[in-house]
């Protein structure tokens, strides 16, 4: 059986996690998109901590006979791995987009240089306001 | 017959010492070629010197690595409507006098991608250190098997391409250590490959971007890229459609 104290600690810890995540989202320091996995993690841990019978049953399925709260650790670890993997995909996407942006900047800068050489004094050389007046 | 518009794509990182000569040599090799130096955020005057010699310079705002830099050149070539492109390094290790020979197969429309190989039929005097030679050979074997065509040198950065190749690489080019995987992507996309024997010079300045510590990362990364790449599907491109 799961010791009552272990369950309480689990409930408090997962509630704390949920509260922190919600507070970060509320303060716009964490985007909803990236909060979802964390909230799922917090909820699953909360349910498994509070629902003692369920945790024991799952422990039975998983072949964990001596100490059911070990399942909590396993589930928490699994979710942390998922979150990290998610971050890696986000990071990869950002890297690609970053390179793409740098390339576009280089190409556009060259085009601007070419355009301003083509018609001197029209671009870059004069501030926009002045250009409007000339027209 | 319409004359092909040709662009030379030259990635450079802190090559102020040699970039001027590289630009000049390309011009001397073929006056039709427009030289485009892609400056991967050098901290020296690489861009200024290249520009002073009449090259077009694409300046990346921060360092994106060799693959991303070269791809910038391909994107430029695509946008500006060039027919042919040749890509060679900004450190002077590729001999610009070999450019006409490298361009020949694409100019005749016989290939979409020409690799300047150091090892065609065991010719050439280039003898790298044992470990590197083995690495080059293993990659060549692997790409040959996965790509279904015999390739002798997949690590060469001295290549020529036609419009089909330019379009492919402008869209899909690996970002770090691009040569090996790029060759496989080209083969799997159905590009016609040709190989031309070239000599490569000893580096004139700067250090090779591949140090000993990085070489392990290099090998593992490229192996992974090759295996994953061979699991992907690539749309077959129509070779020789220009």
C-alpha cells in the first residue's frame, strides 16, 4: 500500500507545479502552447497521488509490488522526457527559421545595396520623410 | 545559342587574407562568371575586400555555418535566374583554373551536379592522413550504396550545378557539414551526377573547420543524417530539363 504521507506529498507537489505553471501563463511569461504539456504532467501526477487505489492498481499491472509510489516517479520521469523532447523539436524549428531569416536578411540587404546604387540618393541615403517631399 | 549565365558561390569566413585573390582567379578562369561571396559573419574585412574586387557580397547577420551560408548563395542564384552555378571555398583550396572543366558536363547538359573529386579512378596526388582517407572512403561507399550510384568523393566542396541542382539546394540543403548529405539528397532526387578529377591545394590561411574533437561529432552527425535521409522520400526532379 501507498503510505498516506507519500500521497500527501505527491498532491502538494503536483498542485504546486500546476500553480506555478498557471501563474507563469497568467503573467504571459509562458505561452499556452508550451504550458499544455506541463499542465498535463501536473494533472496526471495529481490524480495518481490523490487516487490511492488507482496508483496501487497500476503498480500491480506494472509489476511494482513493494512500493507503489515508485510508479509516481516513473510517470513523472516519462512526462519530463516528453517535455524535453518537445523542447528539442521546438528548438530545431527555431534554428531552421533563424537561418532562413538570416539568409533573407543577407539577400535583401544585397538587393537594397543594388537598388540604391542604381538610383543614388533615392534609398537609404535620404531619410524617408525627405523622400516623400521630393515626390 | 543563348549563353548561360553563371554564378560562382564562394562561402567565406574570415578569409581577408586570400579572398581577393580567390575572386580574381575565378574571373581569370572565366570572365562570364559573376562571383558571389557569402560572408558568414566574418570579423575581419572579408566582405569589404571581396566587394572592392567587384564581387557581389551576401553578408549574413550572424554565423549560420557552412551549409546555411552556401544555401544563401543557391537562393541568390535561384532568385536572380542563373543557369549554372559553381561552388568553391573562399580559402583558396579549390583551384579556380579547374572551373571550366568542372562546368563542362553541366554546360553540355549531361549532368545536373558535377563533383570535383580528388579520387576519380585513383588518380590525383591528394593523399590525406590515413584516418581522414578512411572517413572519406566510408562516406563515399555509404552514399554510393544509399544513392544507387558510385560516388568517389562526397566530402568535396568543389561542385558545379545546373538549374535543377540550384533549385533543389536552394530549397533543401543540410545546414552543418552539408557536402555528404547534400550529395545523397541530390542522388535520391534523381539528379544526374558527373565527377571530374580535381587537385586541391593546401590551405593558404585559416584553419580547417574540422578539428580533431569535431571530427567525432562530424562522423556521427553525418552518419545519422545519411541514415535518416535514406528513410525520407524525395520527389524525383526532372534532370536535364533546361
